[in-house]
C-alpha cells in the first residue's frame, strides 16, 4: 500500500467514525464518568466512548488525512503525527487522572486498544514504510 493510500484510508475511516458518533442508531447514549462535556455522549458502535469533542477530532483527522493523501510528504507527516498523537492518547487512557483528558474527552475502555492499534499502523507507515518513489 502506498503511503498516500494509507492517508486516504485513514481519512475516510476517521470521517466515518466521527459521523457515526453522532448517529443514535449506531451509537447509543451513554454517561461517561468524569467527563464534563456531555453533549453527544455516546458509545460509538456500542463499544467506544465518545462525545461531541471526540467526534469532532475524528472528523478533523479524517479531513486532514484526505488532504494529506495528495502528496507523499504530507501523507508521511500525517502518518507520523497520527502515530505520535494516538500513542499519547493511548497512554493517557491508561492513566486514571488523564483518561478523560481533563474532563473533555473520554479516552478509556475500548478506546485504549483502538488508539494503540491506530498508532501502531500509522507508525509503520510514517516511520518504516517506503514507497518505491522514495527509494530513488
């Protein structure tokens, strides 16, 4: 897979996840303990704790991914930033004081392993993977 394809795929996935967090049929309402931003508090796909800020971040990462897919350099930067930021979110989700990101965004439960998986895949594309064009 080319790095630009990775960025486009992640862009679409993040956009869909962000929108799904607002759809009642896909995401039942849920009260997140310790989260003060309660608008659109749901369990995305019945598994992942989200709220309005969480969904908006997913949508922004989705748009960024689609824009980054336009060039190899932008796609690589996107992959690296997703790896680093989602790695930090994974660690924050494991720390009880930080697992709601100061009461703004729920980062606990199934979000932890999902963020870790997203970070690992993005890390591969951002730091290890080389497109044939890069090898010249």
